[in-house]
């Protein structure tokens, strides 16, 4: 896929678990009908739900790809490293990023997805127990043999990502980065809602801005409904004096544009410097429609300034 592409990725974390298979298939259909092409999944979604194994999201996508003969119409993004090696446990027993673990997980992802290739393959979390060169070489092999198209790192320290890119040399290297990010900014002295989440920093934005081949992806851009749903609380990490000011600016701009608050958040991310590819998880068709309509929204210079300056 083209780097720094202005588009929205469909987050599929709940497919086959919190979002039943029938609804998941309908969402996939609507997303593609609306012009969407990028599907983001992982080999461990959603292992933490009672009765789930981590197979579910990739398996549902695989069935949809086969039923709709849609493989050539979409970009498949999936991940390795954060699936528990022991069923019923957590990230303390993550499979990791050794050559053996990556190759085995990759083959299993291909089987569940029913495909012979992955367009963007990610290391989901760090694994500092394995030499970085081992992971880098294994990932490069997957690209050079045609099994993976491009490579990404999710939730990695910036220095580890840069070191990995340097180690790759002229071989395929990370060109995609994925972190938590939204319009509201958290405090850094309070944990994020998930211990595995790593938030975008100013350093990371500067890094991506200075490296033309990097595409930044953002998960949890809509705070799981926190901007608009009365039954969803904005996480504690966002509880500080700047948040009410940013929410007020957000609502003001949304009213001016005749858009929803969520759409303004997505437009703010899409036209950021550097541009950001939001990953939007949905559970209803109406949420697909709302998210995709954000692609038609352009913030004016004054609106962008007011949003950027609010609460800082």
C-alpha cells in the first residue's frame, strides 16, 4: 500500500467475539461498498474474552474473503507477537518474536485468512528476550519471498524501531508504525486503559515527519465511544484541565461543519502533520457510514488552529 495514504482502516478486533459473525460480515460488505480497502486485524483478537482463542477475527475475515472473492480488493494488515503461547493466560506468556514464533504464527495467520500473502505484517509488541536482528531478518525473509508486502511495528519504543530499520540495511524494513492516538491527549503519569497500549509522543511524530517512507496508524482514535456515548466514560488518563477545553473546541468545529464530533476527530487525524491513518473499530453499519463520511471533511486553517491550540 502507498505510504501516507489518506484513508481509514477498519478495525476488526471484535469480529467473531463481541461482534457476531453475521454482523461482522455485513460490516465488511458495507465498508468495501463505501470505498474502504484496509482491514486491520491480529492473530490474538480477542483472546481475553471468555471462550475466545484469538483465532476469531482472522477466521471471520478469511470466510468473508472466500465468500466474496474479495482478496484482491482489500489490504490485509495482521500482527504477531502478542498471542499467549499458553491458552488461558495473558501477555506474560506472549508468543514473542523469535524466528520460530514468527514463522509459525505467520503460517497460521495465512491459514485462518485463507490467503497466500499478507499486505502489512506487524510485530504487535516488543520482545526484548530475542535479538532484534533475528526478528528483523525473519521479517525481511517474509517480504523477500513474497509472503508479506510491507512491515510494521506496533507499540515499540521509537529507538527500537529506528535500530531495527538500521539493522535491516538494504533489506525490507519497517515502514508502518501503529500506536494509540486521538484528539484528546492523556497525562503520562496515569496508565492508559490497557497496559499494552503505547501512546504517540511528540518524538514519534517528529520521527515520522522526518522519514518519508513511514506511515503512522492510530488505534483507539474515537476512545471506544468516549466522545459521544453517555454510557462510556473517557478514561482516567484524559482527566486533566486541558480536556474540557479541547472537547469544547471539538464541538464548536463540528457544529460549524455540520459534522459529528467523531468525524471531526477523524478529519483532524487524517490531515495531521504527519498524516495519520485512523483504525476505526465498529460494531454497527451506521458507524461505518459515519467514519467513511469523515473522508469528505476538510478542516479550514482557522478550525485546525483552534483545535490544535485548545487546552495547551
